[in-house]
C-alpha cells in the first residue's frame, strides 16, 4: 500500500467531540459508582464505610451549622500562605542556581540536603523554634512545596537550548535580559510540573500541620471525628480533600493551557 495514498486519505468523521474536562470526570465517576455499589448493596457494612447518602447528610448538617465552611476557610488560608512562601522561595532559588555556576555551587548542594531530610521529621523542631500556633503550620507547608518547584525548575533551566542563550547574547541581552526573555520562559514547563507536585504536597502537609494545636481546620474536624468514632464525618473530610485535589489539578491544567499554547506535544491517540 502506498503510504502517500494513506496520508492523503481524508480522516473518518467521528461523532460529537466530548470536552476534555468532562472526559476527565469519568475517573471520579467510576470511583463513586464503585462506592455506591459496595455500600448500597450491602457488600460493605455501613458501620465500617458509610453510604453516599450518609456522607451527604452529615455534610449538609455541617454546612447548615457553618462548621464545614469555617474549617475549609482555615485550611485554605494555611495552604495559600504556605504555597506562596514555598513557591516563591523555590522559584527564586532555582533561577539563582540555574543561571550561574556559582549559584549552583552555593544553593544546589544545600537543597539536596534539605530534600534528603523527611519534611515531617522537622515538626518537633518547628514547634520548638516557632511555637504551636500558625507559624510552624505555614512553615511546614512551605518546606513541603518549595523543593518540588526548585528541582523541576532548576532542571528545566539547565535544559534550555544553549543556542537560544547564545542568540540572546548576540542580540545584546545582558544577564537579567537572558533570565527574563530566555531562561524563565524556557523553564515554564518544568515549573508547572513542580507546581503540580507542590499542590499535592501542600494538602498532605496540611493534614500533618493541623495536628499541631489546631482549633479550626479540616484536620481538626478529622481529628474530632476520629475521637468520637464518626466514620461518616471522617469520609466526608476525605472527600473534601479529594475535591480540593481535583480543583488544584484543574488549576494547573488551566495554567498549562494558558502558558504553553506555543508547545504542541504528543497528547495520546
């Protein structure tokens, strides 16, 4: 068969195209279906794992009492503050280390040491140094989110094509101009990968952070539910965490679509 004939043959018309965001909801929909089948048919005892209506009922009660909104807002404030500190510090350090050999010598070795230390192992020291209020919680989230951004952005900077850097120098760009117009745009894909990991780490660190003398937040709600044996409330908090994780993923996908319009990579077949 002539390959040219195959290449020129018009593609078959397909049915209506389903939006990508709707296709991505198929995975969570399958999980909800499995949950409904296991609990609704009695395969799993509702005392061990509650049904969807039970979780929806306790969620409605907490919303009506204002407890869920208050806990969600407290947790969001901590995550946003920790993310802002972690992303900013990770990005700045990556640019400094990636754009000069001296910066790499000073910064990268230290970041390698920090990466090797389990972040959650620092909780006792953070309590001793910063107390038991908001500072150690925000710091823990910042530490958990800084290193993914640093390492992925640093790697992306060092993968910028040297010919682009040489072309920028020939056009008269100074060091700051190279960073602004060549290095930073070229490192955006790596930064977004680090951002995706950092968002996941932020919610994971939040669970640990809110075990530190917390009077509000999703972690406190989870802890209180565990103490009184309310499995339906525990599952509700887990569902809220899952929804927040999905929204974080959607945010990164939106940023990728906006910032990487110029890049046309393989998207599967």
